[in-house]
C-alpha cells in the first residue's frame, strides 16, 4: 500500500527487449527496444587501487528525428535505491534524447551487491518485543562482507561521483544532463562540480544539500510535514495514546516468510509515517488516517505494519549504511536521542562499523539547475531545499503543491516541467501547476475491508453473490411481471453498481485511500441495499418458491456481512 513508487516502476516496463537488443550484458529487467545494458569496471577504492568492482548501467537510444546529442543520465536515491528499472519511464519523458541510468556501486544491479539481511531483519525487529539488537546485526553483516572481500570504505559518495564521471567518458558523450532525486541530488551536484565541461544542465528533485544534517533534522521535518497536513493535534494524540498502550498488529516478515505480531508504539507509528509520507498518495489520505488512529481505529495499523516489511526489500542495506556511516552520520550531533527507530538504528550500525568520516564537499556549478520540491516532503523539505537552491549561481526552485518526496514519480505536471527545462535550460520559466491525482481523498468512512480484499480477493465473495443474485432476480421477475421482486433486484443491482463506481473512482485517483476506507457516499448507498432486502423479503408474500426464498436469504445475509464486516 505505501510503496506506490511501484506504480511508477510498473509504468517503466514496456515490452521486453529481444536478444538482439542486448549488448555488453543482458538487462536485469524488462526494457524498451534499443536499450543496452552493461557494467562499468572501476576500482573499489581509487585511493588504494587493487580490487575492481562493476557498476551496472543501461542506455536507451532515441530514434527521434530531432534527437539531441546530450542525453539524460539518471540515478536513484536512497542511498542504495536502484535506477535501471526506470529506463523506460524516463525514455517516455525524454523521447528526443538518449537515456542513461546508472546504478550506485554495491546496489541491486551492480557487482558485488551489498545486501545486509542481518540489519534489515533487525530493523523490522524494532517492532518486536524485545527489540532486536541493531549493533550485533551490523557486526554480523560487516564480518560476512569482509569475508567476501568487500572493503566498505570504497562505498561512499565520492566514489559514486567518480563512477558517473567515468561512465560519461566511457560512453563517449561530450556532455549530458544530470538528473538526481533525493540522495542522488548530492551525487549529481558533486558530479557537476567535478566534471563541469561534461554537464549541460542539472535537475534536482527533492534536493538534499550537503549542508543539511539529516538525522538532527528528522524529528522537525516530520513535525513540519504533519503541520502542513493540518493534523498536528491528531498526530500528537495518536502518538501519546499508542505510547501509553502499544497496539499488537498481525503482519508478515518478508525476509523470513513468517507471520508475527508487531508491537506498534506511538513512536514506532511516527517512524513508519515519516517513511510513508514520502509518497504523495499517502500524504493525501494522511489526515483521514491520522485522525482515525487518534480516535482508536487501530485496524489501520495493519497497512502500516505491512509497509515496513515491504520497504525492507527496496534497499541494499550494506550499501545504504556504508554511505550513511561515512557521509551523513558523522556530521550530526545526536544531542537529543530521536524517537524515530530508523534514526537510532542507523546510529547503532555506524557505531559498530567505525568507518572513516568523509571530507566535506561544498559543491557548486555554473550550469543551469532546476530544483523541485514537494509541499509535504518530510525528508528533503522546502525549508532546507529552497535556500540551498537559491544560493546556487544559476538555479531556479519550484514547489509543487500537494506533492511529497520524489515529485516526478507522482506528478505528470512535474515531468512536463522537467522536460521543458532540459529542452531549453536558459529560457525555461516554471509555471504553476497542480495534479488532481495529488488532491486529498475527501470524506472517508474508515474501514479496513477494501485493504483486506485487495490482499485476499475471495473476501469479496458475499458482495459478488449479492450482486449476481440481484441481477438474476431483476431479469426473471421482470419477465414474469412480479413487481416487488423486480424492484428488489433493481435496487440491488443499482447498489452494487454505485459501490463499484464509487470505489473505482477513488482507487483511480488514489489507490492508497482504500487502506483507510471508502468514500462517505457508500454509507448513503447502503440504504439502497437495505431497500433491496426489504422488497425482496416482501415479495415472499406472493412467491414462496425456492428461488425467491434463496434471494431473500442472500439479501439478508449480505446485509449482516456488510454492516458487521465491511462497514
């Protein structure tokens, strides 16, 4: 439910390439035609040459008649998020340019892969009682990677930047346009400073400036996002209530494939919400979710608990912590112990690994820079991104109302603005826009039923049976001239149609809203179902044969299911 970046990734999968499209290596995911994949061979540590590693990349070649010579090069955020799977998505944004996607060294599509199931499992273990030992898990991971020959000191921003510069030279492009999101905005700013002659323009979505102390700011960033959403009172009430009496929530450990009961305290829920609010569709329904949780609707904790497990497979935590422990954690004070367990977990891993502190870089560039920020972003907020953008000599900043983190993934308007900027960086003028898909979900009736049905569709069987029975009753009664039964069937069919339309419309705008409930109008439509049951039962006075009796029993049973389980 939370990780709706999956939706954008799904859009990135046009028809799979044929074997004739492959070049240096088979692509690890489906790609559009004219896409080749390969590995950039680089030193694991450029300051201590010896062992080499392979950095994955993909190149999609444009066939547009007006193809421009300078491509887009994109890197995912994280640290440790993948990039290659968005090649097709980006080729649709930039049809007149080649698109290059480059992995971070140590990520999923590079070699070696710095996975760390030990710390991922311990992170999920923060929702167990007693909490898992993050430091002990970190030691186990470090020793295993060391035995594989991995030197964690080679996995940092400085080396990732050098990989990007080396790839441009290997591919032979005279210059290209840099595109970074979240963590990789730091990478791309450093690339622009290190390789000025090779950079035509820079796009920074959800800018994370070098000067920001992310861990020290994490609590404030979440509080600011909650305030922007207008639910500070409800959020504080929810956290206080669950800290006093943590909820027990059944969920699944995706790494072990086992069910377990998560202990959801207020601080634990705040941590999960801080991650969840990255997604614009979650931000849109957050007011309804927070206010429901504040008043005791603990059933809504199930999607949040499930989201924690789903998020554990989205990063390679060995790489993530190698970067954070060298380039971020050492520059934070941690003077006040954060309540967010992810922050405390990262600090515990870094204390155990004892990696060297990197040398700070204050990168700048004279190339045109376009910086995008989401109104509700809890990780790279407008508060820090906008001043940093304004300090650059040739940059412009644009805030997107209703958006959150990684604006381009959720906003078609943002994608259009980025394409216009890259098309003519010198003359681009940002225009105000807002996507309807990012608008709040509106009035909601809180229920977990749609979420449960989305995971187990057979749970909707009573609704399907009622709709089918109503349709049969309408047709047969109309043909036989039985008015009461026909109107009963008509009311049932109308109810089913209105419910399907209402929920489909909501899902079309924001599928995540179904993890909170259904539109308020569903409550009004319920009276149509009740009228159907009354008319069907009344028809028994004139027809007591088994089809009519069956229809009456199904109508009555459906109402019981509807009121006691669905609503």
